[in-house]
C-alpha cells in the first residue's frame, strides 16, 4: 500500500517485481487518481493489472495531520537539543 502516491512509481515497480496485491492511494482529487490510473495502464502489462488498484484514501487527511505534527515535534525537539547542548 502506497499512501500519498503522487505518480505511483514505487507501486508500479512493486507490481512489476511480483507483488501479489498493490494498492495505490492518494487524497481525493479526480485528476490525481486518473493520472495514477493512466500510469498503471501505460506501464503495467495486462496480465498484472488485476494485482494493482488506484484508490482514493478516505483516511489521508487524518494520516497527513499525524505526520505533520510528528515532523514539527521532531524538528522543534532537535532544535532545542542543539540550542541547549
């Protein structure tokens, strides 16, 4: 499963390398998902297309917020460590 796939390159490679099931997700944007599907159609042979699916992630905003808060926390923590020690 690839979250925030963008073009979906890691998922395409995983599928081509023999992954049994690949789910490519990103936030709900019709153009983005259709671009991922275009990349799948262009680069994945017909016999492997049943193993890969492009899907809109309903949980993406929640997961995104967790990662942003975690990143900010770690960034501030590392700055404080450098300043104090």
